[in-house]
């Protein structure tokens, strides 16, 4: 091959390679642009698609999971629960030991709930166990053989402020129930107004307005109320206000003038019951069938209902009245007032003559001892040694809002009053 021919061949090869490189480069550029365009389209498509949320419970995804709820029975251990749930005894011991590191299993309580998480297949293996400690805590155990572990977890609690008005047709309890409000509203209101409202004398048409905070788990499941911030109880033309306020480091409920709603005595010695007989100088005795004075109030209630002391005092008598009173307790509150509780089924543990009791302390239980046709409490009040009608007794209030806090209280109570009265 001559030099001229060699040179021509080399130039031809270079030209061919250059053309090939151009073609390949063009192809790669187009491919890159295509891939980039497709990637952008995929991103746009992903952005336009709805986000699919996976259901969770206690932080456990529920994909291919079956749930089974249970309640701890009396004398039932964690090991027994897990064994009955399908684990081998050795595996149950591992899980119980893991749980014990996170939470003392000696504190497991009968009546508390738990949830079992099974695989949703033919094997139906136990994967997780959750024990509910309280409204705010739970123990989660992940069961993985030698890698089984447990942890104590906190539940997120959301607090919501709610405002409600309820008109009473039959009773406070039924009114709250019919309004689908938390049952604790009844208990709290009965305690707040224990010294100023006779809940046994509530009439149809009476109503209350209440501003309260309620606690929720998972934003929808109510676990009860935290407190009542303010309330108005209306009966006829009268209104009784109650505002929660911290006065000198002590929380309590006060009226519009800053006076405490807490009095020296409770309005009644039973939380829930009905009046079956009132104070009278001449009443037909249901057993003796003759008229005699009844210087007390009879509260009909189921046998065993706790009876409370209406105020602080000292037990001066405890025993059995052979004249018809049956088991009774007599309490001296001060130099003026004494109260008597009769027909008791039994007495509170460790209650004895000379014992000091506080307001609200349980001193005995409703019964039918002595001359009684059925279980009830015969409650009597003596003022300076003379019987008086318990339902007409006026009790002195405790300390009002202090002078240092009064201006702040008036401003605070006015704001709550506006909220309640706008309802």
C-alpha cells in the first residue's frame, strides 16, 4: 500500500468515527432528555396522587393484622394472658420479662384493657401485645423470639374547651346523659354546688350552663373532663355562679362577689338518693303506726351506700340505739352544731369514739337496722342542743378571695360570666 493510499484510508476511518460519535452523542442526548422528561412527569404524577395513609394503632401498622381486645381478669398474670393468646410458655416468659423491664408487672390491674395483634394469615401468630396502664400510658411489647422487647409509651392527649347548657326534666344525672355529656359533669357539679344547691330538691325546668375542659386521645376518643372552669345553676329567677380560681395557692370555686362556694357543711350526707321523709313534729311512724315527732330527714338509698360526715368534727357517740335508731354515729362539729346518722348497716373501718373526721369522710353505710321498713339514712342536725330542719340549715362560708387577689378575680370571673351567659 502506497503512502497516498494509507493516508486516504486513515482519513476515511477518522471521518467514519467522527460521524459515529456524532450519532451516538445525539442518541445519548435524546435518551437523557427523554429520561429527564419522564422523571419530571413521574414527579408531577406523584404530586398529584392522594397520599395513602396506613392505619396505625399504638404506633403499629395494621396491614395484614388482626386485633383482639381483652380485659385483665382477677389474679390473671401477663404470662397467663400471653400463653392463652397462643404463645409457647417459654415465649410468654420472655415477653413478660421484657415487659417487666419497661413496667413493673406486679402493678398489672384486673379490669385494665389490653390488645393482641395477630398476623392475618393461616399461622395467626401473635406479633404485638399492648397493655393499657392508664388514659395517658400503655406498654407495647413486640414479640420476636430472642429479640422480643417492650417499652412504656405515652399517649398524646388533646385538651378541648367545651360549653354546654342542659335543662333538667327529671334529674341532673338524666339531663347530662340525655345531652350526651361526660358523666363526670354530674359528679363535679354535685361537689361544686354541694354547699349551695339542694340536689334532692331540683325541679323540672331548672338548668345549668357549664364551661369545662375535656381530654381526648387520638383527637376523638374522650377520656373524661379535666375540670369545670365555670358554671351557672339556674332555678326560677335565682342564679348561683361558680368560678374556678386559685386563691393564695389553693384552687376553689367562688361566686360573683368572691365568696367561696365551700361551706362549713355539705348540703347532704349522701351523694345520690331521694328524700323519703322530711322533718316533722308529727309524723305517722311507718313501723309503730302512730304519730310521733320525726326531727330529721330520711334519705332512701340502696343498702351499703356510703354515708359522709357533712363537716369536720369529732365522733362523740357510736353504737346501737335500742329505741329504734339502730346503728348510729353522732358527730360534734363545733360548740353549736351536732349531727346524727342512724339505721346504718355498718360503720367505717377504724371509726371509734373520739376519732376526728373530716368533711366528706365516709363514716358508715346505709342500712335498715332498728325500726325501719327498708334501707335508708335518718339524718339529724342539732343546733345548741335543739333539733333543726337539716334542709333549712344555713352554713357559714369559708374564706373568700383575698384582698390581694380580688381585682384579678373580678376581671377573671367577669370574662367567664360573659362566655357562659352568651350561650
